[in-house]
C-alpha cells in the first residue's frame, strides 16, 4: 500500500500523549501532525488497518504549545492505522494514522494546532 500524504506533517517539540478512549489508557505519543493524520510513537505494536477512538487532552496541548484558545476539555476523533515501522533506535513503534471520523469542532482544533506549530 503506497499511499502518500498530501499535507505537510509538522514535528512536535514535545510528545503529546494520546488516549485510547475505548480502554482509557495512553496508547502512545503524537510525534507529528497535520490536518489529515498523525504519527504516533508507542512502546507496543499497533495493529495495521485498525480503527481507534482517540482523545487528546487540551490541557496537555496548552502546556506544550501555550495554545489558550482551545475551549473544549479534549479533542476526540477516530483514526485508522495505515502503516507501522520501528524508529531509528528500535525503541518505539511508529504508526501513521489517517483521521477517518472527526467532528467539525475537533477538526478546527487540530487545524488550529497545525497552524500554531507551522508559525512557531
């Protein structure tokens, strides 16, 4: 499967934890993001092609990016794992996700983050 993303991914200076809303556990940490997807670093292998329901705490985002304009408690969305490999040091699994179901409010919040990161 050789899909290419059309939007530039923005690397984060701080890793942001992402919660699997089904299990209520941290699945991994967002390493980069764009308006269509995320790169997740995790200690455990993530099944390819699986759909996950994620939540990102806006408090974590505010601390990392000083983004004060976000008013909701969390950003929730659905994403599907598209590819998996290991990082350079073989310490973390890297998984690329595409956003598959996201509310307009959550999409606006992610777009706001992407713009903020791009301007930094």
